[in-house]
C-alpha cells in the first residue's frame, strides 16, 4: 500500500509542475489537472479493488436498498473493514472516504482514458492526412466551409480547435457529419510537419478577436522549427471597414506567411457578378440597380465599377439606400476620383463620368417611393436586392418583378437577384422565374466561394504575366519554379494578391466582351477567336485603354491617390530611382488618364528623365497590353 501512495504522490507532484507551466492557458491547465488527479485517484483505489472490496455497482445497489449508513455497518468485506482500527466517528469517516474512492476512482479513470483516447484520435488523424484544414472555432461560417470541404476534398482532415462542451449541439452535429475532428487544443499548439499542407481559418463575428487570433497564430507558426511558408495558408475574416488592420497584418507577417483575408461581402458580390459577365458586356448602355445599401450594397457597387468598364459600352449604377448620403460621403472620401464632383450632383441625376455613371437615391427600399424610382429605370439589365432583412428583400424582388412585367407587353422582366441569407428561408422560397436567390451560407462560406481555386490560378498567371520584362518565360516554367517566382516577387501579400484577383476577374469580363463580337456564322474556336481578335493592334489598344480605366477605378477604391510630378520625384529619390509609387502613402503617378501618363523607361521601375506628363507613355500602358495579349493563356481556355 505504501508503494501505491508514493506513486500517487509522484503523479500529483508531476501534475503540479505541468499545471504551473501551463498557468497562462486556462484550458490546458484544467485538462492537465483533471488528468493528473484522475490518475492518482485510480492508483490509490487499485489495491482495494484488487483485495476484493466488490463491484462499485453492487455497492451502489446495496446503498439504495439498505441505505448508505446501514450498508456501512454491514460486513461487505470483513477483511478490509476490520482492518480500519479507529474509534467510532473516525472509523465512520474512513469508511465514507473509502467508498468515495470506490466511486471516484473508476469515474476519474474513465475520464482520464476518454481524454486520452480523444487525444490519440486527434494524433492519429494528424499523422495520416496529407492536408489539414484547421478551424479556430466552431460557428455557422466554419461549419458551412467544413460541409463543402467534405464533398470537395474528402481526403483532407478537418480539425476544429478550442472545442468545449458548451458549443452548439446542432453545429457540433454538422461538423461531425462532415467527418471533422473536434479537439480542445488551440490551433497555435498543434505540431507542424514538413510533409503536410495546412490551411488555418480564423473566422468569426468579432473583428478584434479575429485579428488578435490571426496575429497570435502567425507569430506561433513562424517560431515552429518545421514551418514551411509554401505549405501553410492562413485565412481570416475581414471587411472593408477594417482594411487598414488587414494591411498592417500583411506588413507584419505577409512576407513569411500566406495570408488570405476573406471579406464575406466581397466574396458574395464577386460570385454573383461572375454569373452575368456575358450579359453585362454586350455593346450599348447597361443599367444596374442595387437596392439595400449597407456593406453588401457597397461591395456590389465597387464590384460593378471595377468590372463593367468595357469599350463601346457605358453603364449607370442606381444605388438605393436609406443611408445613401452617408455611404456616398464615405465612398467619396475613401475612393478619391470616383465621385469627382459635389455629392449633390450624384443624387437622382447623371454624373459627368466618362464610362460610368453612379446615381444615389436616398430612399427606404421597403417604401413605396422605391417602386416609383424603379419605374423610371425602364429596362435595367440587373436588379440586385441586398438589404439586411431577407423577408423585405424578397418582398421588394416580387414587387419589382410585377412592376417590370406590367411595363412590358411581353411580360419580360430583368434578372432580379435577391439576397436571402437564412438557409431555411432559402429552401422555403425556392428560386422562381425572374428571381435568383443568393446569399445563403453556401454562397458566402463554401470552400469554392471563399477560395475559388480557378480564379486564384488565373490570378497567379496574371502576376507572372506582369513580370514579362524581367521574367519573359515565367508562364512556361515548371510549377515549382513559378511558385518560387511568385513568392520572391510578393504575389502573396495583400496588395498584389487582391489586385491580381480583380484583374483575373476583369479578364473574364474582357473575354466575354470579345466573344460578344463573334458572329453566329464564325466557326472558329472561342480561344482562337479571342487570340485573333487581340492580334489586331487597334483592338488591343481599345481594350488596353479600358483596362487602364478599370485599374484606375480599382486602385482608387483601395484608397490610392494620383501622385504629382514633384511627389513622384521625391519617391524616386528616396528609393534610389527604383520606385515611383509609395505603398506607405498610397500614391501612384499612373492614376491618370492614358493621355497624361508619365514618361518612364520600364513598366513600373526606373525613372528615365522626369515624371512630367508627356507623349511617350508606352512603358506604362505596355503592362496592360502584355496582360491582354496573354488572356487565352491566363484564363486557360
């Protein structure tokens, strides 16, 4: 018995040391303490069971049948009870403690082995899977990603960290059905292997928590001995309201970690506009209605301006919101040059924009005045209803459908896209003729929506095409060399990645614009037709000018401003002539019209003489032409 007591004391001492080391982590400290005490209790109880005290369940049954005190006076195990040589009350206390060990020992031991088996299960899964998707918490967004991964990548391991018994049981069931493993471990504490690929997801509703968690994870990853940047991606939720935090995070860790900011509104807008590239690039004028405002509405507006600048076409965006004035003010301040007149001129009147026209309507989308505004827009190409209330969105969509049907003799209605976020309501409503539903979890947080491997591959080829002057054969290199070039040239930082993604999407719109010129009797393959059309210098110049305008719009929405000649010269001097733009001050000399582009000797590098506007603009415009000329190769079709 002395040996068992000494063993238990050693276990408790080791537990105390471990708990002390884990004093900064409450969860791990609690688990260590529970496991150590459980094991010590099991060691102490073992000799009593070995001596034949009896089955714990029999003891419990006897206590129910005869009463606990009565049972203690019974000679259940005489050789043990009689060995307790103590006066009355003390003997009773000893016997009570003995029976408590009876019950606590097996229960503690079972808890310990359950915890051990769970840890073993996680460990076994970690060593048998090549790619691991690690989620920082279990919530509706991460559950939706897990469900899509289950079908898209069935061989990958899905691992939810920081799991507690208080988590939502429905979400837990969804995760388990997806084949996910739930663990109490923190994602920062997971071991790292050079033979595996990792995708971490720091996704949650609280911005501060997400950015703090992402920062802690990045710091932890960098310190791991087996960390390989090319095999690790960190995705985290962000919104346009905290882009500065995303940029700062990128400045801190972007050179050593593949960071992927995920903006729910941008992702939704991007996926929706990809569906309509063919219809929105036909020649002529296009009207797009965005009703609802808020974050998603602004993302729709920004996406429309970025994508719809095409030759021989113009478009008007009608933006309806009960906060239109404040949202227009925010847009004017954050994207200089997009609204280049006083705001009053943009409300229910045309701007003097060259290729696009934004009109704001300060109205409640659920009010009757909205239908009057819609009736004045005779033939829109797309009506997007994206407010925060699903029911009001659908009601307005139906009203718009009836309105436009009544205005047309053939009952034709435009495409009406209605945002319905609630999955259950989405199933109840069901898509009907003339109304497309979007915005459910699959639209916003499926793996295909937030990652879009096809678009990211196109973005890689866009970035490699921009390096035509320094890496002319980059697109023809093997995959591992391309990957090294992408890493060395900063493709994976926030600015370059976002710009390349938008450019890739714009190329899809440019391709649709070209194919809209193909006549029905033209039997050439689409890829051949696009290549032949771009081989005409006049066509390339026409589309190149449109691409420069689009790039201008994108950069301005990101907060960039045109740099004056004096500012550009200062930037060039401070960088030894190697830079003409400032990432710190968001200044770029090319944010001007094609006619006013400055004179340079390379695409984006050395100053030749001065940066004053001049007639020799070929170096700046050449990069747009290089991208367009390689469009079939970039898009892979």
